[in-house]
C-alpha cells in the first residue's frame, strides 16, 4: 500500500492531512463507507489528533465525509441519484465553459488541448488510469483558463473532488475510455473551429457519456451499505 505519511511543508499540517485523506478517498484506498477512526489516522498520517480532527471537519464541508451518530466520520457513499444530480449540474456549467472557451481562448490554449489529447490517448492505450486522470485534470485546467469565467470555474471546483471519485469509476466502465477519447476529439474540433454552439454541445455530450458510464458502475454497488463499510483496520489488515 502507498504510504500515507504526511510530509512537513509550508502548508499547515491540517491542510496536508486533508490533502492526503482526500486523495486516498479519490483513489478508493478509503472507499465509500469506510469508518475513519481518529487514532488510526493519527498513526497512519503521523500528525496530531487536533490536525486530524480539523482535516476531517474540512473534508466534511467538501461532502466527502459524513458524521454518523454513535459511529463518527464515514466516507460518503454516492448513490445513483447523487451522481446523476452532480452530472446534471456539471453538464450545464461545462457547456457554458465550452461555449466561452470557443469565443475567448488563445490559439496556444487550443494547441495545448490538442497536445493533452495526444497524451490522453497514449495513456489510455497503455492502460494507465492514474496518468489518464492526471491528463484529464490538466485538460480541464486549460478549458477553465481559456473560458475566463472565474465564477463558473469556482462552482466546478467545488464539485471537483466528488466528480474525481466518479471519474475513476467512469474510466473503469467497459468501452468508456475509447468513447471518452472520441468526445475529446469533438471538443477540440469545435474549439479549433471557434464554434461556441458546437463546443457547448460537445462538452455536454461528454458529461452525459461520463454520467451514463458511472451509473452502470454504481447500480451493481447498490447493495446494503453496511455490507460495504469497513474500518481502516479492515482495509489494511
């Protein structure tokens, strides 16, 4: 298992602890339903209980953790309905981002999207999901920057962690990586043509495709939640 030890940096220990726990949730090293025990987290992260408590409170504001009465903090389990609602909001916002990118982006930003798409295709061929997810994150960063709408970007960033969890599920769906690459090609073609309407529709189609892939992955997981809840000790023992 990858180390979860927190390094001392210019960030506060609370921020670093939150970053490490967040990434473990995204990577499913702490899957939905996991009971997060403060003592175990302190030992794994190498930080104080105060830092862990502050980190957990922060992650609860991001809706990655929920506090269950008489049990404590637990990694949230996203339902099919949760996923559909997240993607509905994402489709609206990303459609707007795409539309504005086509109108405002520089030629160099469009070229950067093309470069990233090449890298994305290569990582998909090599079956490297972590590399693919990192490139997707860079792809969106360029889209947000080129669109120049900070408010829209902030709203999407507030959804980003939960979407990152779902994005990993999406990529694991049969046929999804290939379909995703086709959708990315359509986005880039619309951007290169400076066609805001086509760009908006391409971005929305991409989100809809991702949503469909995620739903097919979540439905088999809809067994009783208590069957899936495991403590950190269970995870690592």
